[in-house]
């Protein structure tokens, strides 16, 4: 058996495959090609083992290795990356259709019943696909996305799923260009944090801010976070940006002067980071460096982060033990986590802007918002509504029992200096506090 080879099938093993994947991502980057990663699981493999015995199971795995090699072109890479999980890496594809053709070919080969001795089985497999750079430009994220697509295909009862697109319609060249520029943006001082005020619904006293990142590129001007954050997430740059955001937000917040007592600073945490073990250390370092009495760090996570719930719950609990609060952002828009809602280690829930903006016109939005607020309160969570642009919406949210409000009605995201001026104005308005 060669080093890095799977003993049973002769394909590359997971470790070896990850090394190949890293290299191929670099090539794709350099040559601006598209790379497709296909991962495949055998359906009901444990049942096959249980019914026909492990020897037969082994034969099935060997058979699949042969099929997979048959699907690949010269220059493609095949591997066994888990018990019954295989991977096929296709460099230089045109688009996801190209990868789906390979999947179809594989499914056709699987349709032929597999026979060993008197045993015959019809094999089926579920497949997940992710593309670099469209879905991820970081090898580990690319593999995670393909595996996630596989899990969602299985949940949906279909045999193949492609990782969902980020939604932006940038062409490939544009995508790579933005990524390269963003990589240097921090060093060139093109990034800034802005702060949007949050007020208590009862008396409109400021209680904190949400920190939002801004990028003014020297060549493109202002680039929206909706464009550059997903690119940062897919390239792995997001970690560096988030560490910077945490430190900058805590540092600037420690300089603000106001009479409002305890003040929260909310920083957005991308899903990829919530799963990382060193996150609590990163947060603790930032808190040690810049923390100040009366400033409370809030970490905004999305429902997406909770998909791998046990693992992320553990990390969130550690963050709370450090004194940070956890807020669930964009609530109601993602994967519903109602089933384990009561167990989520969180302090606060943010009602998504899409519900808030429909409050005056759409009864469904009223019902959803009202449900979310009741549910949150029942589990001891505070509720923040975001995207409030007018008085009638504020009144409606007050009637529903919402605790905190954020939106253009109170203030737009502002640079640190301007936020201080905003706080000065608010202090005058609330004199006597
Ligand atoms: P988000 O976390 O949901 O942030 C709230 C967004 O709503 C912000 O958009 C804010 O400017 C906007 N907003 C606030 N009040 C109103 C309002 O009354 N009306 C309207 N129409 N919009 C309002 P922004 O700053 O463009 O950020 C967009 C998204 O980008 C954020 O959504 C967040 O997902 C992401 N993002 C921004 N900064 C960061 C960051 O530092 N780290 C990470 N990971 N993501 C960030
Ligand atoms: Ca947020
Ligand atoms: Ca939000």
C-alpha cells in the first residue's frame, strides 16, 4: 500500500485527498479555472453490511472505487474520505452542469446491479457538489459545503444537490478580483467599522450599537457588505476580518462617553467561525485588550451557525462564560431551530427586517413577529427588532412587547466619531437620566 492510499480501495485517503484539494484550489486560483468537488455516500451502507456481511460491504466499496475512477477523466482525482464516503475532484469544469453530468454518469453506472457470489444488490448513492470559486475558495470550506449539500440532498430525499449559490451575480473574473483586493484592504486601511444605535423600546434610551463593516476600495469605491462578506466567507479571509472587527469595535466603544450606563456592542460572527475551537480564545483576547467596565460584547450569529448544533452550542456556552452575550440574528429567515430552541445558549433574538418592514401591511408578518417575540420571552431571551424606519412600525412593535429597536428611524450606521455626536444629542434629549 502506498503512503496516503486507502488500503481497501487503493484510492487516495482523506488526508492525501485534502492535500490534493489544497493544491488544486491554488491552481484554480492561479489559472482562474472552476474546480468541482463531488462527494458521495452509499445509501443504506450499514444495512448492506448487516444483511450481507462485512466482506460483501468491502467488495461494495471496492466496486464503487472502480466506478468512480470510471467516471473521472485523466487529471481528475478520486478518494475515499470516510467509511462509505467518496470524493471526486474535477479540475477545469465549465460550470455546475458539467459536474452534474459526471454525477449522472455515476448514477447510470450504479443502476447496473452489483453481484458477488449469490448476493446481488442494487446500489444507490447520494451526492453533494460544490464549486470553487463560486461556493468557496478555501479548500476546507469547499469540502464542508459539498458535504453539507450531500446532507441536504439526503434530507430532501433526492440523489444529488449542488451547494446553494451565494445569490450574487458577479462573473468569475470579478469574483477573483474582489477577493484579491479584499485581501489587501485591511493593510491599506480601506476597512472601517460603523455603528448603528439600538434603543430601548419603552423610553427610547440608547442601550447599545451594532457594529457593521464598511469597505471603501481605492478602485471600486464603496463595496456593499452583502457583496464582500460572502466573498470573505468563501475565501477564508473572514476570520482575519472578524478578529479585526472585534478588536476595533471594542476599542472604539471603550472611547465613547455617555450617561446611559451599561452599553452593548454587537459584532457579527460568520457561521464558519462559530464552529472553530479557537473562537473563544480570540474573543477573550479582544476582551482582555479592550474590554472596559460597562461595555458588554454581544456576538450576533445566524441560525445557519446552529446547524451543527452540539458543537456550536458548546462554543457558544464558552463565549457566554467569558461574559459575552449571544444574539441570534435574522431570526425566522433560515433553518428553523424551533426543535431545540429551548437549549440554545443565547441571550437575545433579532427579528429580521423582512418581518419588521411588513408589519403595517401584511398580517402574516404581524403573526410571525408576535410569535417570535412571545416564544423568545418564554425562553428568557430579549428581543431586538431591526430595520425600523417609521413611527407606526415602532408603535406596532411596542404593542407586541419588543424590547429593543434598531433602524434608520433612530440612526444609520455611523463612524465612531459621528456615533459620539449622536450619543451627545441623545444625552441632551434624555437629560436628567
Ligand atoms: P445584518 O447583520 O442583518 O445587519 C443589518 C443591516 O440592516 C445593515 O446592513 C444595516 O445597515 C441595515 N439596516 C439597519 N437599519 C435599517 C433600516 O431601517 N432600513 C434598512 N433598509 N436597512 C437597515 P449592512 O451594513 O449593509 O450589512 C448587511 C449585512 O452584511 C449584515 O446584515 C451582515 O450580515 C453583513 N455584515 C455587515 N458587517 C459585518 C461584519 O462586520 N461581519 C460580518 N460577518 N457580517 C457583516
Ligand atoms: Ca447583524
Ligand atoms: Ca440582521
